[in-house]
C-alpha cells in the first residue's frame, strides 16, 4: 500500500536528523548525499505525487509543504532537491500516456531535473526530434535517471524527455550558496527523442495536456508556475526555520568577549529572538495559505492569470521576508557565526542564493503588481 499523507510527514520528520548531520558534508561535496536520496526514496517521499495507477500515493498538495519544510529545516540543499524530485513527477503526467508508461512503469517514479528555459533547439525527423543544447541549473542531475529539456522547435517551444545516459553532465556547480544541490548543467548533442516524449510548452505551462486528461485528479493539470511556487515555498520557510534553530542555539550558549556578558540574559536579545520567531511563524502561515488556496482552486476551476500573479506576489514576499530575516540574524549574532563550521552561515548563504531566483524576483514581482493596478500590460513572462 502506498504511504498515507500522515505517514509521509512522519517519515520526513524522522529522516530530518540524519539529513541535518550530513548537511555540511553535502556542501563540501557539492552534491546531495547519496544516503539522503536513498532514504527519501525508501520512505516513499519522492514518489508521493505519482499517480496511484503506478503505485504512487497521490498525496494531498499540502502534504508536500510539511514534508519539504521538515527536510529543508535540516538541510536547505537537500530540501531543494527533494522538492524538485517530488514535484517533477507530475511533470511526467503532462506528456502522452506512452511516455508516462515508459518513465513510471519500471519502478513507479523518476528522479528528474527539468529545465523550462528554451536553451536548446530541435529539428523534426522521422518518428521524433533531434535535440541539441545546454540546460542550465540542473537541480537533481546528480542522481537523475531521466532529464527534461526545453527549447525552440519548428512548431514552437517544446519540452523533451530523455534518459540521463543521453546527455553530458557538466561540472559547473561551484557556488557558495546551495552548494549541496549539485545543480550542474547538462547538455544534449543531437539526441533523438521520439514523438511520445515531447509536449508543446504552451500546454506544459497552462497545465492541461493530452497526458493530464488520462487522470481524474485535477492536480495533474496544475499550471507550471503554480507548481513551481509550491515547490519553493517549503524550502524557503523550512530553511528559515532551520536558521532560527541555529540562532537559538547561539543565543543559549553565547558569552560576549571582554565583558563576559551572558547574551541570553540581555533584554534586547529577548526582543530580537522574539522578532525572529514571529518572522518564521508569519512565513509559515503565509506559505500554508498559498497551498490551501491553490488546492481549493485546483478542485473547483482552472487557474487564471490573476491567480498566478496573486500567488507570485505572496511567494516573492515570503522569499524577500525570509532573506531579510536570515540577514538580520547574521548581523546580530556575532563574528564567530561566520565560521565555516557554523550551520547558521551556511543556511544564510543558501537562503540568499534561493531568494535570488528569477521566478520570485521581488523587484519584478512588485512591478507586475503595480502595472496590474494601473491597467498596464504585464512586461514579464514569468507568471
């Protein structure tokens, strides 16, 4: 029997201490730890959104929030990869049924990095396409069995699925933040992709496709950007929760040099600690609201452009809020917190990296909201 929603959450929380213990090693290795990925698969967390017909749980959308939040609080890099692997299994359902059978039929899930930017080209050939190009930011490529690439074809932009053996993995991931994700680029060199493993990007972005119509669950027709926003939110809020835990530990033990003052006895420290705890709670509540609203819309009607822009605004706000809170933590917790062995500085770097992503860019999002109010056309396609 597939795992229940409750079991998935409990298993994620049970795995968190071991994932946290490996977080520094994952950062040093510049890739997710093999044991962490194996445990997430064995706990049935990765296939939680796979359709039941292939043995998946078809878990509730909100379950992902609690699962990824727990993992991200332990290790933001591992939480990021877990979130991608979980949500990218629904990407497979956008493709024709033959592709779904090919990818899910063997073991009931995939480990799929998915590049949505049109960074490659494709030309039609008998029975399929010849695909060439380079996908950037390949989160999940280290343990991948399949990859998705996107780009310009003769009939418009398309997404393509191919076995990981068909692409070249490039050692490009040398980053100070989210270093444990191993998000290397990957490249295709004139790879043949059969017709059943491609879908127009217009369908992929809107959500409804030939493949999604094979499933009764409306979740599989969720638009791309709503899925992307739900992918990132628990990484943001879980990472901030992890930063708060690290900050609390510093407050508990810190004694100031020269004066010998016990930090936790100072009133201004109590105020600052309370501020950070409230900030973390607010982030969690806002994020849960996005999940609840998305689930409600999903079961009633199609998502509109207004829905997507509303969601983008809240996600961008939460992202900026989490980044600002982590930055403030580092400002007040002392120079020793910048030591390489301190968890707080690693999470601080991770959050600043994640929050710079184009999908939830704070400046772009604020401009879009302002233009909407003034009845001006939207000037950014990432909605």
